[in-house]
C-alpha cells in the first residue's frame, strides 16, 4: 500500500491476519482520520494506527494480529487461498496413503514443482 493510495475519510477494512490457529473472522469497517509519513490513523474502539507500507496495525511491543486492506475482496481471496493451502497440507501430511501417485503428479504439475521421478525399467 502506498501513501498516495490513501485519503482522509476513505473506507478501510480491519482484517485478522490469517494463521492456522485462528478461525476466520469477518473484517470490520472503519475510515481513515489522518495520514502521516509512516502511519495512518483510524477509529476502531478508540484511535488506532497502521503502518502504511505493510498495512499492519501498530500494537506497540506486541505482534500485530490484524491488518488493513482497501479492497475487501483481496482479503477474502487471501483467506480462501490459505484455507485451501492448509487443507492440502493436512491431506498430504496426515493421510498421504489416501492420495494416489497420479493425484500427486497432477498437483505437482499444477504447482509447477520440478521433481525428477524414478526411471522405470521395462521387465
């Protein structure tokens, strides 16, 4: 995100940072109040600020668990991508015997994984 993309009164969305141990939550809306050189300020249960470059909400000495996005559909895409990624990892990591070689090959092609497979000898 760039400072030039922001203006006072602009609608923003407060979104949880998607981590496997957190459940998905709907984003909350707010509006930008002030724009500084490094941070922009908004209202959310009091005045808060976020780093313009990263969108991460400033939590002082603590790690941020939320970020700001301008387009809520980008957030939904990111959440869905992470949900799919975790589902795929869980399926492969925990139950690889339920996934066939053919399915692994299709997934590797789709993900553009370069893997040198065993050369089969004709019997």
